[in-house]
C-alpha cells in the first residue's frame, strides 16, 4: 500500500482506526489500556479491532505489550500532518 492509499483508508474511519492511529502516533509507544482510555471507548472490542486493522495494514507493530508506528506508519503520520497543515 502507498501512503496516499493508507491516508484515504484512515480517513474513511476517523472515529475508529484514524483516532487510534493518531493516539499511537502522538505517544510513540503506548499500551492497549492507555489507547482505550484516550479513545474514550467503554468497550475493548472497537479498540482491539482498530489496532488489529492497523497491524494488518502494516502501519503499527506490537513490541513488549506496547504499540508503535512502523516505518510505513511514520510516513503516513508525516503525510497526515502535511495535509492538515495545508
């Protein structure tokens, strides 16, 4: 997938995958409990589903119980910031 395709995919789910992606992007390395708290969800499943989708897409990786951006994820994060700045 390319950066533009990943950004468009995230924009299709602004309250789900994109919100979780932005939480991980902002914190650098964050655990699932903190993601859930910052997401504001009362239920674990939407958050877990979003994290799994981000992992499957190759934008996020798990390391020692925390989630962080992969290199492609960092490029997507930079692309989003650039587009928001325009």
